[in-house]
């Protein structure tokens, strides 16, 4: 079971991070490497960046990352060749790899996915898209994980949340909302951010609906040491 830690702006947060895990990013553009460092620093997720293939391979021998961001256009050995070697190695073949390449390079995208890449990111990309892709691939790589905060446990496999070992009776929306609050515990979340992330950007949700669901959850967490607090004029935080 992985214990969680959280930090940073909720818009950029990676939802959950496992201790001792790390993201590797290989790219020959310094500006891209700096973007990776800044983004993952805000998320609280460790990241190591590499400007050349040899240093990347050396780091792999020391520690296996939880995800790799791999540029295709690299000096010397290109990203597709690196990906092929990763897939042929038993120790690295299951690591999610997001291929990164210039926008419109459809052939590179197809080749990368056919070689076993988990996803594809086209340059130039925004921070929110980067984090969204990383979050999605990290979730897929831990499909049966459990996560805990105080006396609450999220059982992803069983699609339930336990309070002191007993499953809570939750509607689908209550489950999604409480899970979101647990994964962002101790982080002040605005109502707009919560509604966008839990219900989706394409759903129209009134703040009073969110307030109603929060009220229901507070009643169901009455015996929990975790408390949903209201932050005046902002939103909520699970403490």
C-alpha cells in the first residue's frame, strides 16, 4: 500500500504520488526540461531530467521510474530506438512511456504507439495537458492500488471507500467527490476546481449542488478523524 504525499497548486496536482517513485524525462531541449522540472516541482512529484541518452541509461540502472517522458528527436540514438530497447528489457517494459514529438508528426506517433508507448504528447503543449496525460497514465499503471488518509482508505479495485475498515454507503457522485478530496487532502480547493474535476468541464453544476453533496459527506464522516472544512469565499479542504 502506498502512502501519499501532496503539495502544490491543485490545478497542477498529480492526484496521488507514491513515495520513492519518480518521473524521468529525456529531451535535448533545455526549455522543455525546465518546464518539466517546474511543473512536477509544483505537483510534489520527483522528476529527473536528461539531455542525452547515456545519462538516461545510467540513471535507469540506479532507479526505475514510475513513468518516462521520451522525446523522439534526440541526437545520436533517437527516441524510438530508446523505446524499443525499453520494451525489450524485462525490467523496464512495463514502465509507462509518453512519447513527445513536434506537432503534426503523425508517422512518429503511430510508430511510437506501435512500439509500445502508452501515450503521445505533441509539442508545443501546455502544463495542464502535460499533467493530465501524466495523471491518466499513472492511474492506469496502478489499477488496483489502495490509498489512505487518516482512517479513510480508497480501495480502487473494489470501487469503495472504507472508514475504519468499514465500507461507506456512497452514491457514485459521493464516491467520486470523497475520493477527490482524499487524494487532494490538506489542499484548499476552490469550488470551481472541484466541480470541473469531479463532474467534468462539460457538465453544468451549480455550487449549491456541490454544497449539498459536501453536507451529505460530512454526515457520513461524522465518526472519522478526517474533517471537511469550509474555506470562506474559496471552497473546501479535507483535514
